[in-house]
C-alpha cells in the first residue's frame, strides 16, 4: 500500500497532571477501505510528561492500571514486569491479582529477603538477569532507548522470561518496565527467546514518557 496515502487523524487530550492521551484513527487512503478491511483496532495511547523516576508513585500506578485494562480487553493473562528493587513488584502484586506474574530484576541483593520469601510462598517467579546468559544486540538496545528506557527493557524482560522457561514463546504477553525503580512503559509483545530475537514482535505500545 502506498505510504503517501496513509492519513492519520490524531487528537491529543491532556488529562490529569503528567499524562496526555493521543487517540489515533488510521485511514489508509482508499475511500472504501473501512468497508473491506478486517481487524482494524482503535487503541488509546498514553504519553507521560514525566518519567517514573520523577514520579514513581503516580506514573507507576497509572502504568499498571493501563496495562491491566488492555490486558483484560485482550484476554492476556501473562504479565512480565521489570522491578529492580521490588517497588513495582509490590504494586503489581496488589493490583494484578488475576494475572500470571513474572518479575525480572537485576540482582537478588536489591530485594528485601522478606519480600522474596513472600513471592516464593505465593508461587510468583522472579528472575535475576545477572544469573542468566542471553543475547540482546547493543544497537537494538540503543534504538529502543530512543523511545524510552522502558521501551528497551520491555522486550528484554520478555526474552529473559522466555529463555528461563517462565513463559512460552509465540504468545502475546504484557510487558511493563520503566525508568529508575518505577514503571512508565507498557507493551503488548509476542514472546520469543533471545536466540530467536527476530521472532519477537512489539504488537502495541500502551504508554511511555514523551
């Protein structure tokens, strides 16, 4: 389809402090397109005016709510959540009670021992990236960081969880990550192992910092 025929109508609505939502409707240039195209979706995208490092409580809470809402709409049960210190993990554990959670962190030493015992007791897996060998091309990481730090981390944690056998490959999962110790980016991702990176697909970006 000719790229010059794509027409995007966008309306930006700024709501409570720190968030702007852009509603996009795509009409790909053919007058009768909508009469024969199947599967067109209108999805709300949220852009935060701050990163989760600047407003950990507010932005993290909103990100998790947006991820849950879209996960419910799509029937996604598997949520892979980055949480370097346990701050996001605790919030996700409280909010996402009906989801199958996998937490990914950097180092075990950054977590409270009591909280690690709680996760073990509840059967919620946590994977520490320092304990896993995986492949993630540096140039790809740099490109994703142009969107946000969380945009780099979301595909990474999905590959780690898949490499670790905590989620299957080839299924849609919700990935949540952010800047610093909070969360400000959520994506719907088709999972893949790191060795099969080209099979990983970012299906939707639900929110990110501007």
